C-alpha cells in the first residue's frame, strides 16, 4: 500500500533545521507508513540533502533558487494523492497530519494554524515578529507552512506560479484555486509551530520580500497592496509603525527600542514596494 499523503518541504541551507522537523514527523500519530517526506534541496551550500536522505526522505534537487519552482519539483516527485506542505523550520504537533487529513479527504484545499513560539524571555526582535506574523486565519489564503491540497486540484490549476521572485506564491496558489472552484477550508486542530525570528536581518529581508510580493499580487489579483508603505512619515514620527499590527501593539508604543525596530521593518516594506514598481520599468528599458 502506497503513502496516503506526501509531506513536502523546500529547504535552502537547512542542515541544522531539518533534524527537528524529522523528529516531529516521526512522532506523528498517523502511522509512518502512511506518509512520505519529500525534501527539495533548493541550491543549498551545506549538507541539507545528506541529512534529508539519512532521515529517509525523497530528496529532489532544484538548483535555481525559488520556492514556487522548488515546490513544483517536489510535487512532481511525490507519489501520494494528497499533499501537505510545511517549512523546514516548522515543528508540526504530533496530531498535525491526522487532523489535516480528515477534511482533506473530501476538501481540495485545507489550511491549519501556524503558532509562533518565542523563547522564555523574548528579545525585541521576537516580540516584533510576534505582533503580526501568522496572525491571519479564516481567509481565502494561507501560508504553505501549513497547507494541504489534493493533487488533482493542484494539477488542475497548474501548481505554483514559478514566476514569483520572492514570496507570495502561496497566496497566489490559494486565490487561483478559489477562482477555479477549490475554496480554502480551515482546520484549526492541525497545528504547526514556528519559532519567531531572533535576529533583525531576516525580519528586514522578509518585510522587503513581502511588500514586493504584495505589489505583484495586486497586479495579478487586484490584491490589497498595502499602499501605506509608500508614506514615509511613520519612519520618523508617531506610533503607526507599531499601531498597524493591531492586537498587542499598544504595549509596544512605550518601548522606544521596539518602536525603532518597527520603523526599520516599515522601511524594509517601503523599499520592497518601491523596488516592485521600479524593476519592471528598468526591465522594459533594457
């Protein structure tokens, strides 16, 4: 009997992150013989592929960096009729797959919850990350940190759009699926945990990439592009840089260090939004 579901994760330089993911997958209440793990080594410069093979994964190599392209390669190598996407730095709870597969048996697209975790005494970067990341639930799209899809629906919409340069390919996938008659269903009992960032650099990189992708999504789907990133005043005055996060932001106003980090994150979004507008014009002029 073949695997019921293929767990697919895209990794770049994830040699040290993968063991914790595999430990969590080995602890699933769903029998290990009912699922396979497919790891896409996306241009890694470390021992990612070796670690994945040692833990029994199907390993696929995609030399061109890009999450959408890599995940498509992973799905092509997967053998199961059901697909479960997660990230290399996620820790699925033991009953994650069991809960995810219950609705996925009859629903083409199912999302679970992503719970952000912090250290016992979180630093300011962790606190900033906790204000907004993975807060979205019950919408028309969900992150591939915790997303299940029937292969038939995936194939029907052509998989991920490999033209996405940064992030946002998961939003695009869900929106195209909805338009094709495959609406997203939420399963809040299917939970993966994701550690908050502890250093500023990856937060700033993500803010740039997210703003860039929002502009891309706006052109493709009339998506809310977040045009407020084009207004520079929050960089130097006021509390909007943290107020925009909503719940939990009130306490952040009194922490000047956290407010400064929020302003830097806002600057990263401004830069990403601006680059998304300028880059196509530069390409046309070449």
